């Protein structure tokens, strides 16, 4: 029942910036912690950042200090501001609940490619 639509991915040079967006429908948005994940070619999907119901945001060590996650409870939106991008950030980026259950699905994701 939950629909997740990611957008904002693009081709960008190293050191550049992007802002990703995630539109969520079909659930009570403000009752959940939301997160960004990413999957690079040939690798497993990994957790990137979390915006909780209440409290401080959390980040993977690989993006700490460069990425900022935020949420808008009035618009059911999750954002990821990505600065100082590196080639190793290249991946398909997904949003979802922080604790994904067996009955939960994934959206199409949005492609981020960092290359000169």
C-alpha cells in the first residue's frame, strides 16, 4: 500500500552537489523513521542515513559530514542533500522506512553517477 517515489538523481562531477527527494503516500508518514539506502553496481544495498520520529539524525561513516537528511511531515517528503560528492557515491539511491519488514517493498530508486 505504501508508494515510494525517489527523484533528483543525475550525473555530477566530483565535488559537486545534488538534492534527492522522496515522496511517500499510503501511510501515516510522521509515525515512522525514514531512511535513505543505496546500492552500487555489484554490491549489496547499504544504509546511508536516518531521520527519526524524534531526535537527532544518523549517518553512515562514509557520508558523515557531507550528506544531510531531512523530512517535511506536512508534505510527506524525505530529502537527502549530498555535498562534496565522490566517485564512490555512485549508486542507485532508495528511500524507505528505517526498519523494512518482509511485507514491505521498494521504489524504483534514482541513479546518482559521480564522474569527471
